[in-house]
C-alpha cells in the first residue's frame, strides 16, 4: 500500500472515529439532559404537592377559626341574651363547622395521615361542642350555673376541641418541617 492510500485510510478512520465520538457524546449529553429534566420534574412535582398541602392546611385553619368564632358568638348570645338567641347564630355555627369538615377531605388527599386524622378529630370535637351548646341553650337554669351538667359538658367539649386542634397544628408543623428538610 502506498503512502497516499494509507493517508486516505487514516483520514477516513479518523473521520469515522470523530463522527462516532460526536454521536456518542451527543447521546451521553442527551441522557444527561433527560436526567436533569426528569430530576427537575420530580422537584417541581414535589414542590406542587407541598404547596397543595400547605394551602389545604391554611384553608382548614381558616375554616376552623371561623367555626370556633361562630360557636363563641352563639355561646355569647345564649349566656348574655339581649333578646332570645337567634337561629342565625346556631346556623352560622353549623355552616362554618361544615366548611371546616369539608377541608378534612382535602387534607386526607395530601397527607400525612396523622394530620388528616387530627383534623377529623378536631371537627368531631367541634361538632360535640355545638351539641353541648345546644344542650346548654335548652336548659336555661344551667346557663347561669357553671357546675350544672350542661355547663360542664360545654366546657369539657371546648377543651377537647382545643386539645385536638393543638395536635393537628403540631402534626402539620412537623409535616411542613420534614418536607422542608427533605427539599434541602
């Protein structure tokens, strides 16, 4: 083989090796880019889930605060009536409780289960509190007697609401902190 043919062969092999290197490099770069896109998609998805969770917790807190305030207003209307307590106060207590309870379903979808369970329990305690307040309203003598069974039932139900609400708040705080620590 003469030197001219050898040079052509060498140039051809070098060109083929160069083209193969470009193809392999492009393939590796493509895989790397795909991994980055997939990883970024996972991060974005986790961020959306966490945002959904935080919004669900915030909505529940808002609805629960509205329900507690409505029931407190109803209690004030019962204990210090300028006129007989209106059905509006009782209705507001029921409506706001129902709105808070509806939020528990959203919390259940975004987890963790512990927070959803506590949200459910605080709603059930608030329901019991509404029923205890209705019992207090139906016993006019009990309104002024803090030692009456109806007054004690009302006070105890309020303590249960506070306890379950504190547990819910602690569970949500832990869930948010854990999610924040995992995202770092």
